[in-house]
């Protein structure tokens, strides 16, 4: 498998008046061609901040403190701005949550997709461009004639499809989807999820799918990364992480998630709330809520280590956990 | 059915033929031509101490139904009978004056967004004590005791450290606990909870759900639990009613409904819910098209345009009535 994306020790802070918010802290992962990684965690865990850092779409007070993001042997973090613009859309594109504000209300949907292509695919003439948009529309399941319509004429599900078409417009190698179905009703969500997964497989793209919903993540991911308070707590193949959750937080998150299938099991609560990242707790950031916490957890940050002890050349395979006392052989 | 007969079986709330039609278009100089049939001829009952989950997609009329039960909307037609120890048997659609005030004490609402439903300029104490003040219950000392007691019960302990804080000092989960305390402080019999946990994170959500269940038992309250999330309804409610474009299409005991959905819409809805386990496969039953708005809908079944089983009979007849298909499993479909 060829490596598409390599993220190592990525650390990003938001500077605010009261100090630095440690939003992303030494996060590492790798992505192979055609692989989909689901990033899951609660609000404020840093999953969206990771996405924005990868695209360098950070606000002025977002500062990358450490780490690298390698795409095609080039480091996004160190790159100057003109080179970065060439990478965006062509190499790495983002599907935003299609609230009304992801699309400009005064331009037709087709014009907005053309805008991205004009910049990155300058050789296309207008007729070729329309043809390409028509193909994109069909790919995402929209009638091509709709390209001359305005966003307000689209339903929520159609807008989300248009935003996906836009992200695919320059044939990126890597696509980041940030909660693309969160605002949608369940039947529409199901259709879009299926289409995203099919497209990702057909086009053999690498995908990072971000959601707070572990059920959605389970459906679209080959690998799953669980984030907590700015750090990667656990990462493994989807079936593996559900069969053998190692981090107590992963276990708690799964235990707290209701399902309509299977036996109705009792849901488990997780006491406390996520920490304030202006002043994160020392040691493992989960220790104040962890039932297994000991002195070492309160003092030293656990390394992100393979559960079987076998070090690999990259993080596209294997089961990794950042915990001093990883769970063994537990199931839900 | 006479209203007397309805009350012998432990029913707390009985909704009969409930309707809410909103005018659209119109204006000062134009006569209103069309109506949105937001809620159209809805019937259900909630037993004392039990909770009913009202489930459906956005725009199906579930929130409008909840707002009519708390009289935040006046119904266009129909009856809401409440069988209450204090109020006696009353039709909520028609209560007025002093009775309406008593009714406001017996029926409470918990809203979705705890960031919007609490006044940012008031302390937690002010917010929770207000219903007691409005209803003129107790003196100052008793009220303070009652508020402290409630804050303890909802897990905001120690109560005296929370009482004089402002909402912005609390997290989302804590705010929703304040909203629950406010709803319970005047001993209601019935609470309409409109997506009370959908804004909360997973690890916080379960705590609030469990709290609501514990308090329901302790206070003997029933909920009408409005949610778009079937999995949440499964954990909160004994019965589930599924709503589609202003109509109830199916209603049954929770596990029965999830295991054996009969209405094609319920089947599609259940099959579309993602499962938090990649080892389980699911079959999707897809239905055509998307949700429309029920503006002056045709007489035939509301689901006709999207239904994979619809035929001429469905087209030529009125929307099917909600009928018992055995063991209290109610379905509104000619094809079942």
C-alpha cells in the first residue's frame, strides 16, 4: 500500500487572551491510498481542528507548534502559501457540513464548482467545464440540469451532494469529510453515507471522515481513530476496535451509545466532563474521568503504542493505544 | 367514545383528532389560500407513569404536537384530555383562566437547546424558583429549600454552589439539568420533552437520559419524548409513535415496533439508522424522493408518493386510519 498522507506529532494551539488552548496535541496517523480513517470524539476533542490544520485553514490565532503533515513528500506545515494553494483541492479537498453557509447564495451551484476548477484546472474551456460538472453531478446523484440552479432551490440533502461534488471537482487524492451528514434526517443521511463510501472506493481516494457519531463512523471507516481532549487515544481497524476496545475512553464511548439493533443493553455513563484545554490535566488527559487511573496516569503522558508490542513502519495498520493500563479482552 | 369511559384504564393523556393548520401565503391584503397541515387528526394516549416517544423526521409535526400539549400553540381542532388528580378530567384544548394556570403547573416542557432556554441574565436559583413564584407556592424559605432539593436531585451538587451562578458558567449537560429541575420544581404530572438530549455530547447525554428516567419514577411523571433518534427513544420510552407529514403512521410497544415495523415508512426509517458496530450488516429499504411540506395535501395516503407498495386503492381512498393490527400494534396502512 502506498502512503498518501503522513501526520506526525501534529500540535496546534489557539492563542486566546487567557492563554493557549491545546486543541491538537501530538497527533500522529498515516493514511494509505484508498483507505478511510474515521476520526471520532466529542465536541472539543480536536477532530475538526485536525482537519483544519491539515488544510491549513486555521484562523489567525491558530498556531501549528510542532509536527509535520506530509503529502507527496512535501510538508504542508512548512510550505509557503502559493505552494499550499496548489495542494488544496488538487491533492487534498474538504467536504464541509453543508449548512446554507457552505454555498454562496448569489451564485448558481454550477458557477461555484467552476470557480474551484478555474483556479486548479486552467486548461478547461467553459464547455468542458460544464461537461465535467455534469459528470460530477451524476456521480453524487444529482440531476445535471440542476447546475444552473441556486442553493436555496436545493434541499438539505441536495446541497450536501453539491458540496461533495465540489470537493471532488479537481480529483483530489485525499478527501476530508467533516460531519457532512450531521444536519440531515436519517433516511437522507443513509443515502449520502452510502454514496460517499461508494465514491471513495470507486475513485480509490484516501478519506478522513470526521463525526461525533460512532455509528456513522462504523459505517464508513476502514480504520478508526478515537480522539479525546486534543490527543489520539486509540487507533485500529474498525472491526478490531469494536471487538477489542483498549482505551477506557473508547470503551466508555461505545458503551454510552444506544443502538436500535441487538439486545437492549444498559447504557453506561461516564462521570465528569472533558477537561478545559486552556489548562489540561497533567499526565493522561483522561485520568480525571478514568476508573482505572493510578499515580502514573496522573503524572506521565502515555505514549501511543501498539497493543501487540510490534512496531510498524507506519500507522496504516495495527492497533495503537495511548494508555498506561489498556483494557484486555473486554467486549461490550 | 365518551370522555368518562376513557379514564377508567389509567390513562393520563388522551389526544383525539388533534389538528394544527398553519396558514401560508396571504398577508394583510390577500386572503389566505393554503394551509400547512402540520398536525392532522392525531390520536394517541399515554398511560400514567409511562412515556411515549414521538419519532419522525424534521417537519413531520412532532414539535407542533408537543407545543399543543403544553398550549404553546392553540389547536385548530381536536381534544387533549388530561386525567389529573388536581385538575380532574379536562380538555386542555379548551382550558381557560384559573384552570389554565393550574394546568401550567401540571404540564411542563423541557426544550432542546439549553443555551437558548435559560435566561442568561438570571441566576440558576432565579430560573428554577420562577415557576414557584408564578404559582404562588410556599414562602421564600420553603422555595429556597425546594430549589436546593431539586438541584441536588438533578446532580448539581452541592446545590448552594450552583444556585447563584449564571448559565454561562455551566456546561451544556449542567444547563439541561437546570431545565429539568425547573420543569420538576412544581410537581407536574406530565412533561413534554422536545429533543432534550440531542444537543449534548454522547458521554453527557446518557447521564441526562438516566436522570430523566429516575426522576420519572420518583415523581411519577410521564413524558411525551419527542426525538428524531429511534435509538434514544428505545431507551427512554415504553411505546413509540412514528409521525409522517402530520399523521401518525404507526404506534406500538417499543421493542415490538423496532423488531417488527409494519408501515413501509417505519421500515425505511429503521433500516436507515446506522449501527454502532461494523460487524453487523444492515439491509436498507430505500423509499423514493424526499419529504415535502404538507401544504393542502391530497386526500389519499400522505405516504403515497414515496411508498413502494402503493396501488390504485391507496390513491383513490382517503388517508388510512390508524388501526390495531393485533396486540395494540397500531398501523395506518391499507397494505398491512
